C-alpha cells in the first residue's frame, strides 16, 4: 500500500512539473511591478492559471517563474494573437491617474447612465488602460471637457470613467511620476463630511426625551453617542446595547450623502445638518439602521437638572412629613437618605403590594407626569420594597396637612412618563 501511495506521488509530481513547463498562452501586464522590473505593456508567457489562488504563474526572461494576481494581467491568448492585445494597451502603458473627487463613479460602459460598478475615492490612484468613445456628461446644458477611459483599480476592478475629475500622469520604470513630481489632488471641501466630524451625535430618542421632558436617566447619558475623533483617530459607537471603538483610517464616499468607513462595519448616511443614519453591521452580520442627531443642549446639564428635579421632589415629601399615617392603611416614615418604613399596609396586600414583602425599602420620584396629569398631581412616588421584585407607584399630591396617594395599577406609561391614571385606583389620604 505504501509503495502504491509513493508511486502515486511520483506520478503526480511528474504531471505537475510537466504541466508547469507548458505555456498555456501569453498575457499583457496591466499594472507595473517594479520590484520585478515589469512594466505595464510587457508580454509574458503564462504557464498556470489558478482560480483558487487567483494568480497566474508566468515566466521571466531570466527563466524564473513568478506569481502575478489575475487582475494585473490580461486573459492569456495564443502567441499569434498577443500582438493585437498588446497594441490595444500600448498608447497608455505608462499612464496612471489620480482621482480628484470622492465618489467618482466607474461605469460598466462609456455612458453616463450606465450601471455603476465602483465608486472611486479622492486621491485614489488608478491605471488608464485605453481611451474609448462615448458621450460626454452634461452640466448646465454643456458637455464636460475630457474623455472616457477604461480604467483599472488596485483592487482589480475595471470600468469606464470620464476624465474630467481625473489627473492623468506618466510614470517611469520604477512606477514614479515622470520627473519625480508629486501628484497633488486638490482637496474639495465636503461640508457634509465636515459636519459629521464636527458634531457629537446622540441617539434620536434623546431629542424626543428632551422635547417632551420625559427624561429616562437609564437611557439619557453623555457617554451614549457616536463620534469620529480626528485627533485621536478613533471612532466610538456607544449606546445602551452597543459599546464599540475602532481606529479611524479614512472613508470612501460611496454616494452623494453616504460615507463608508474603512475597516469599520458601518456606513454614515447624511440626512441633514443635525440628523444622520448609521448603517451598522454587528458581529453576527445583522445590519441595523441607527438614527442619531446633533443637539444644541448639553446632555450633562440636562442629566444634572433631572437628578435635581427628582431630589427636590422627594425632599418636598420628606420635609412636609416626614411621617404620614392613615387609620386603615398604616404609617409611612420617610428619611432624608431616600429610604422609608411602612407599617400596617395589609389592606393593600396582595392587590398592590406583594404578600411577604418587608416594610422597608427605597423611595424616589423618578417618573415625570404628562401635561394632563401635572395639573392635578405633584408627581409620581416610586416605592421599591425590600423583598419585592417589582416597584409600586403612586400618584401623589401634597394637600395641606395631608399626603394623597393614588395607586397606578393599570395606568399607561410612555417611556419614563406616566400618561394616564390607573383603572379603579385606590386613593389614600395620609395625615402628617
């Protein structure tokens, strides 16, 4: 068995070696390979084409074999046809171009209405393959100056591009611009991108909370935001569910209002000066659209104001008491550190307070009232009993020497705001 296997290996090696010595065709180099002294326009014999590794194995003048990516050469043809192929590229064999504007379309045909196959980024270097015939794009009723060229990108994409927004130049044998001059692309000001960079972007729900004064401190936090920091070169996306940070290496303008961040699973879609959409793809490959807004308000100030509102509302209850009692529903004692003790509440068990609940817990005024309820109540008192998983809420009103509590069983809440009273509520008057 071992002898048979060894014989197979020898035979396989012989076949592979024999095939590698047989020329399958000839190809034209499309992009300079200066490290091997190969220029665009050179014709090379091809021995192997690997669709798995995406390379050609070609022969050099010194007899060496070299792997070259498929995109960097033309499809192999017979020897009697290679001169016609090479002639097609001859006029522009040393011509490259730098892209002047972000998002310049590369099309399937030399027509401005043809399908886009690629969008070029500003400053990107491309290879000019040859000139074509096509109608010039129009602007203001007049044709733009320039020509249609078949181009090649360094990622292997081929297509047609109009030269109005290209800076064509020649290169020497080492791939450098002729004369050693630097190819400088004029920077076009992109006001939309500048706004994306300048702003700190917050989840859209922040604006809804601020406008309605319905502040949920578990969601409204200064750290929940999206920001591209041009100084630290960091991109941060932080929400209640997403906590990500990436190195910022640039972007590609893939549409008039769309920016794709390099190496980051995210696109930024610009809606207006204060509204963007982040098309974010999570680790599982699931895309989602996240709406973000720029705010004139300072989030920290709003958070501090809401904390102060809650503290002042609770202190009003404590200072007015701090002990309240009712002959049927017992006695409540509030403390300055937002804790309470309620004895004698058995008539509220189990309809409002769970059985087995302890008579101590913490108290807060964390919810806000709708406009309709605020005319009849001072606020919503939230009691979290020790030993009870859910919270108990009471609309309250400080009325003279009494504290009126109304349970909210069946009440309607929207976010952090109560919108309506409960169904058949229990109303209790506690005297101070």
